C-alpha cells in the first residue's frame, strides 16, 4: 500500500480569523506555538509578501525550515514553499496552502501540504501538523 502524497487537515478554532492569521504569520506569535509535539520555535523570520521568505529554527535539534511565500491574502489565504534546510533528513521541497475561513467569530483552517518533490515519508508531516494545530488551539485559547 502506498502512502498518500499529501496531508490535508481541517480544524476549527474559537478565535476570529484575523487573530488566527496573525498567530500564523507574526514571528513573535509563531514562536509561541509553532512546531510539532515537544519541539518549539526559537527563531522566526517572516517577510509576509509574495516572493518574501520565511525561516524558522526548531529546538531541540537545531532544525531549520525555510521557504518562500507564493500567495499572501490576509486574513484569508497563505501559499508557501517548504524545505528543511538542516537538522532533518528530508530536504524535498513541498508546498503548503492554508485557508482561513470565517465562521461567525470562529475560524476554520484548511491546511494542505503537498507537491512533495521525490519519494519519502509523508505520514510524519500529518502527525506533525496535527500536534502543531493542537498547540495553536491552546495558544489561541490563552491569548486575549
């Protein structure tokens, strides 16, 4: 059985769309939640515009992730490339699309991580995104 070549997750957060978008795009807010499981983001740089770049460092392990924004439509949609620069054996470039849908005070986030260039495990991305979104929910619940 071959594994899927993409990850798609849908989560609803009890927070306005603008706040969820800001948590996803503002470096200081990103550092409060971004990363799977016990990993935490210690450095975040975001140039939020089409063609702008982002770079994140996760600890433990000094894992470096970087990419470029293809689409930025605040507070509705982000499309960006994804590539582990170091610290992770998977260096394929892929594409992340995140839609932020207004639900009358809540926000539905639809995340699609696909276009993996070359073979390799994708299931680890599903688990990583699921735990990261759980941390985002906890962060948004504790933020005014």
